[in-house]
C-alpha cells in the first residue's frame, strides 16, 4: 500500500515537474525575446543619455538619477525611464512652468483666432506642440521600460520554475527509491518486528 502511494505521488510529481520545465522554457524565451526587442527598438531611436553641460543644468535629484548612464546609448528599460522622467519631463515642466499639456492646450483652444495669430498665441501654440511631442516620447519610452520590466519578471519566474522542477525531480527520485525499498519481496511477506519466529 505504501509503495503504491509513493508511486502515485511520484507520478504526480513527474507531471508537475514537466509542467514547470515547459513553463520555465517559455519564460526563458519570453525574457530573451522581450529583452532583444526593447534593446533593438530603443537603439533605433539613436538617443544618447545626457552628459556634461546638459546633465549639469538639471536639478540635483534629476542629475543624480541620470549620472550612471551619462553618455551611453539609450537601449535599456531603466535608461528609458530615467530619460523620460528626469530629462524630458524636467524640460517640459521648465518650458510650461509646471503646466500639463491638457492645461496649455485648454488655454490655446480658448483663444480667439485673433489671439492665436498674436505673438503670445503663436508662442502658446508652439508650447502646446512641444508638450504634445514630449508626452508622446515619454509615453513610448515608458512603454519600453514597462516591457523591459515584464521581461525581467519573466526571467525571475523562469528561474523559479526551473529550480522548482529540479527540486520536484529530486523528490520524485527519492519517492521511487523509497517505493522500491518498502515494496514487499515476491513470495514472502515482510517479517513483523514484534512477532518472534521459531
């Protein structure tokens, strides 16, 4: 009875280990695919992380967030997030005095055609366009960061799945070994330790 139970549990363990191995393999593939795509797509933009004067002109907190990437090509998720949040956003806020695209656009739309044609209206229209482009670029970079993070999570999940599969296979091997050990020999029952034979 104990031998049959060990075999049943071991069989279930083999099935679960197989599922974890397949999941681990797919997660490794997902990690590599996402990592390659994020790298390739960001590299195609040809953005170099700010350095020198461009970096020194930023507020201290933003400068500190960008310093480790100074002068390197923007080709990873963390670099994309740093550039979006600590470079583009800083310049957008500086140009608009902290106003959002929605606020500037609302001001521009509320102007009459005559006001839009004035120097002030033209400047506000230009600012509106700048904020629109800045928000678009930030959004795309932050999507890259999000996908890079998903790739990292897939990599961690792959490691957990593969380690789990390995542990299950070790337990399965121990279960099979134990099942063979307690199996009754053919033709004679196991002697009970509390019964004396003559």
